């Protein structure tokens, strides 16, 4: 069992920022189209986060042309080039699935203020 844990530990990402549900993030993913590789950006609100070691994942939701789009990313995936936290959100839930039924201004999340 220690061998599996050791292999998983080597695969963990060390540059992952601290973020949680309600935060707005930019996820830079490596996309291969044809023979070329490029970086694709996906910006939205984190609605769920699953912490499970190397299998950690998070779900990001955004509205694109009036349609809600959700993508689930594996946190330690080599396909993710970079994760940027744009703003912190003040929420009181671990999973924000209720945002799926909210539209427009009702889907806004207050910004978390930090004391100086």
C-alpha cells in the first residue's frame, strides 16, 4: 500500500493555489488540435471541490452566450497549465449547485473581504 501512496505523492501538483467554492478562477488548459498544442482559458465560479489526494477535482461554471457551461477539472492533471484565482467569494455552502437554477443578478456571489 505504501508503494501506491508514494507513486501518487509524486504526481501531486505543488503549484495549485488555494481556492474553494464561490471563488472565480481562470483555468488554463493545454488543448491539442491537429498536431498543435495551445492554451485554452476557462473562467468561471467554482461550484464544487472534491479533495481526494491525486484524484482531487473541482467544477467550474460560467455563462457563455446565455447558456450555462460547467467543466470538471482534475486538480493534479498535467493538462492544466495554470490556475489563477481572480476573486474570492463569500459563500456558506460547500457545494453551490443551487446556482444552476439562478439567472442573472440572482446568481451573483458577494466578494469576500479580507482584513488588513
